[in-house]
C-alpha cells in the first residue's frame, strides 16, 4: 500500500492529487456526520495510507447500516459537481464505487455484513465469507484476463488459494464488532 501511495504521489499531477484527497475527506466526513446525526459517539479515528478507520458506537444495526452507507453515497453525490469540479467528481465517483465492493474492510463489506446479520443472523458469517471469496476470485480472474493467459489462470488460482488458506487458518474475512 505504501508503494502505491508513493507511486501516486510521484506521478499524479497536484490538482488530481488534491481532488483525490478532498474526495476522501468528504467521504469520511459523511460517515462522521451520519454517526453524529444518529446519536452515536465517535470513539476513534485512524488515518493512514490505506484510508481511514472510524471506531464508533451506534444504537442498533440499522444505525450502523446507515453510517456505513453514508460515505459511498456522499462520494457519489459529488458526481453532481462534475460540470464545475470534474476532477473532484471523478475521484469521488471512483472512490464511492470502489468502497461499495463487498469486501472487508471496505464500506461494502461492512454493509453486506450488517445487512446479512439483520436478514439471516445464523448464516451471516458464512454467506459473507463466501461472497467475499467469490468477489476476490472474480477480480483476480478479470485482472488475469486483461494480462492474458496463462497469467490470468495463475492470478485466479492465487486468489482462490489465498481465500481458502485464510479460511483454513480460521481468520475471518468479516469480523463482528
């Protein structure tokens, strides 16, 4: 992750870098605003190269679901600014869509986990792991396809093996808070 951040810092023009940082800050501000609006308490905020992690107490799963949705929806709302701030809109749109992927620790992973806990609490963990493994496998397959075979098959196999080994070690891809 640090190499990617360094690469972006060295290659992106300053206006694009500023747009990406502003979009990320707005995304996190939407999460924080929703937590406060719902009567929750922010217990901690960690900022790092990989993004931000907010620790908050919220009353109930419905509130947690709304707080998780607030960031991506806020990011996607910045698409309305495209005529005036196109770079900000592009960065926010990409971040919003990326964060909706159903993979932990992304917002989409949290949304999936909370929704499954509300709908099928008994099987939520297994379904969450299966969907995460399937999405990762699909991403690896699509990336491998773009790189052309046989590398595509190698990347897909590595993705599936990583998911399986993680499951065998007992590590959970979707953690309960």
